[in-house]
């Protein structure tokens, strides 16, 4: 069956994700005996089955390609039209996640305007010329999060607090059997969107990422990135500022105790007991604390890299054991548990609720957007 599709919309997607037509062709030809050529996908009329293969790549829905309305490549549409270079070399899975949240941002902006909801910025602007320690102290006093020794609870607390300042925070969760994993930990989209990857092995890593992206929000520098906790000492000026802000925000009143530490070496067991206690009481990872010692010349580079290598080794072993367990269950035809639900920002929920109350969206759209069963709707309408 042949259908008329909008070639310019397909070209829009290629430009958006920075992939060539030949790249797309090689992807959709996987598994085909009779391979397709460029004319097969760029003719005015296209076989519906071919269009379905294309949509398996982009997941936009067939209606997207059949719509004859043009889409302009503007900076408002995507960060990929606003910015060309990123800290991380983004894979295709990462670009699709970013685009998903960019579209959600535009959608929420539209219904907020229709609902007459103000999401104006409350927190002040800063630049990297400001001292990150002073900024972190000031912002922490404003946000005033209640500390939870349970790192997941503390993450929820931070997300809720940021909602009070009109900052959306979203999590995305990857299924364990996904073929291509994203290679990013988080990103900030102007004006008020922070997105985090759920870190199954370390909510502390996710907390650090959240505060790092909050720093990007404060200096209004969009970024999509993978934050390597094992290499925090290597970064450009902006990333160094954001890392310093994250450290000072989380270390809080334990700052002076870290500053008072004498040279960490084998004679004092590298202050492992002290740093372990501070880590528990701040939700800063131990490697982040050791990195701070390195940056303040309180541990030798040789000793630091030995410790870092040990942390990295233990982390890889942990991941490998989990992978083996998942692969074993997969061979047995079993699932590795249910996928965890992402933490929802109260600001997201309240925005969708307001749109429902004012008749801008219906109950079906409400449930679809918040990903809830219709029989649970009453919980959100109390």
C-alpha cells in the first residue's frame, strides 16, 4: 500500500538528530533480503511498510509523516538547533530522550499559558565569575532542603523543593533489556527543565547530577552530558563551576571539617572512616570527596588514582554481577523485576491538574500525560 508522505518532515528528523539519509537507510535495511535505496524513502509516495520501518527508528507515529504541514527548524523547537557542541558525544538513544523532553517542555509551556499559570524564574541569575561556594551557600539557604540519610528520599525532597521555585525536574528510566542505552546522566533545557537518568546503583550519583544541572540553570547554560564522578577533576570552566557548586551545596556544614583534614596517606588510612561518615551525612559519594582532597592538594595524585582505580574496579564488578544476573534470567525467559516508576515533580502534576480543571485537556489526556490508570484518577482530583 502506497501513501503520500511529507518528505520535508523526514528531512527535519534527519537534521534534528544529525544523521544522514545513508545512515537511516543502513538502519532500516537491517534484516531485509531486498535492501531499499534512497528513492524508496524519498519519493513522494512510499510503501506503508517502509514508513513503519522508518518510524521504528524515530517513534513519532505514522501520522507525523503523513501530515503535510511543514515544521520549521527553529531554536525554539530543539536544543539541537540552538547548540551544536555538547560535553558528551551523544548517541542516538540519548538524542531521542532529549527530543522527547523538549517536546514535553513545549507542551507544558503551551498549557501553562492557556491555564494562566506563571512559571517565571524566581531564583537569581549567576555567571561563572561568581564564587561557586558563595552561590551554593546562598541557594541552599533559599531552597532549604530537609536532609534525609536515605538518598532516594533526599532526591525526592530536592525535586519537591525545586518545584516550589518553578523548576521542573524529570526522571527517565531505562529498561534493563534496552538494546541501545543512553550515554548521558542528565541535561538542562532553557528556561526551567532539568532531566535526570534514574541511576539504579547510586541515587547519590543522581543527586549530584541534579545539583550539577541546577548549577547550569543558575548560569543559564544549556548542556546535555554524562557526568563522570571518577573524573571530576578534568573539566572546562563551566563544568568545573557546576561541579564545585554541587560539592559545596551538598557538603554544607561539613565543609570546614573537610578543609581541616591533613594530608591523606597510608599512615591515617586516607581518612576513609571520616570520609565515609561525611558521605553518609551529605549524600556526596566518597569518590567526590576524595576528588575534593585532590583539588585542594590534600592527597597525592598517585594515591588518589590508586583509590579511584579501586572504586572504579568495585563499581565495574557490581555492574557485571548485575548484568550476569539479568542475562541468566533472560535465558530462562524471565523478567528482571518491574521497571521502577520515575519520580514525578509536584510542579508537573499541578500543571496538568490545572489544565484538567480548566477544561484545556480531558481526563484521557490527563491520565496519558501522567501515565496513570483511569481508575486511579480520583487520587489526583482530591
